[in-house]
């Protein structure tokens, strides 16, 4: 059984992007902007830059203090499709 990859670095960048590094060596830029309006009111808080910058690795994804999150599958898919 393969070990599930985990995010070990989530560094906020400008324009709603996050530099990601996973334990298995996947790295790249995850663009959150396309998701901001899809999450309804749950993601509206991420528009505030100071709050957006509080992102942190959260096991198999990334998260913010008020429980907004993205799973590793979404992050890796977007990073790979951006190339």
C-alpha cells in the first residue's frame, strides 16, 4: 500500500498562489484563485490577503484557521496540469 503524500511546505505568494512542497518531492505553485468563488461563502474570507497568508500544511493538504482547506489530490492535480 502506497503511503499518502503529505504537504510539508505551504508558502503564500502574491495573487492567491501558494508554493507547495510535498513529502514525496512534488513541488510547484498551487493557484487558489479559481476556487475562491466556487466554495460559496466558505472561501470568501480568503480574499483578505492577511488571512490568506495564514495558510499552513495540514497533513494531506493545506488549511486556514477557520477550516477552509484543500486536499492533496486537488493540489497535485492543479500543479501537474499547470505545466
